[in-house]
C-alpha cells in the first residue's frame, strides 16, 4: 500500500528523536491550520453536547493525505459544487479517555457512535448479523416462515403495516430491495433489541420514533433479520448493513487491522 500519511515522508535517516520532533512539529502545524482548527472545534463541541471527554490534542496524529477512512478504507471525495467540504474525514477519539483513535468517514464515525462507541457494542452487531448471538430468538428461516404464514394466515397489525410502508418508501428512495412481508416474525415478548439486548423506553409523539424497535431485514434479498432499537438499526445501516462492514469497525476499535496500519510511528 502506498504511504498514506504526510508524516511518513520523513526520512528514516538520523536519530529517532529528531524524527519524532519533526513529526510533532508537523502535527502542531496542522492543528494550527484552518482545517485543523475547524475539525478540532467541531469535535470539542460534539463532546460537550453529548457529555463525553473532549479530544486530547497531545495524542492527535496527521490525517491521511488521500482522505482514506481508517475503518472502511474508502477514499472520501469532495462533492462537486458543494459550498462546504463534504465526505472528508472526521476526528475520532475515545469518549472516555479523550485519546485519539483515527480519522473516519461520516458513516463510520456515526455508525460506531450509535453502536455505543465500544468493542462490545460493535461485537454484538457482528454476532447479530452472523446469527451467532446466544440470546437471539430461534427465528424460522425465510422459507419456513412463508410456509408457516400459509398455514396460519393472520392480517398484519396496524403497527407492522406502518413499519412496512415506511420500509418500502425508504427502499425505493435508497435503491435497495423492499422487505419481504411473508418472512417477518414476532418480536421478543419483553421488548428487547435483538442486537444489544437493551429494552427501549416507551414514549409518545416524535419521541416514540426514537425509542421503539424497528424492523430489520437484508437490503439485498429483503429477508427478515430481527427487531432492533433505533441506535442499532441506524448504526448497522451506516456501517454498510453487512457483517463485513461492521467487522471493519471492530478491527478498527481493536487495532488489529487486516490491512497495513495507518499509524506506523509511535503514538504521541
């Protein structure tokens, strides 16, 4: 893989102390640049709003010069005609310690945050997509559920009808397969999310849309997968709605990259 960071252009000749000092000078210059100030100010405001630790400036390292996300490895591009930078990378840091973790695209950054910003939360999403959750209900296969529906014809509830209509509209708008209503199965009786096992709180009005469980299905085949809370449903969707996409986030959080590490020099 070609070098991805400006700091990697430093010559290997000379003492390591001189190289580290030069790298630190590069980082300090980037922090003082207009783009660095804008990204760091945005990260500090978000930390204050969400009640997490602000980013530690002493641990920040340079972003990749080709705008490649450290999680999904996709190169971000600037939208033509946009007044502001779109699709460029966002600073990611540990929400408990403030330590720098990497540079992510908007989808990966939001997806990891929605999955509780932790290895355990992302691991639960991987297990859910691979049907390896020990707590997951023994759902029937799509073919078995279709045969069961033929033997037990029941009209869908008003709530399920609304969910299906919303899912069909989203599928048309985003260009993927609509849900197959014949494969949908009842949710967990105690209201738990099939991914994180948390019970969403009930609410009314607009708040109700953010706390109840949502229908999850395969965006390629339309087959039913389970019932998820709002954060898990959105987080899995932002991480490309595949087990491979969520596993990339798991590798990123654990620092066991299957690709070449993007931070070859010592952490600050």
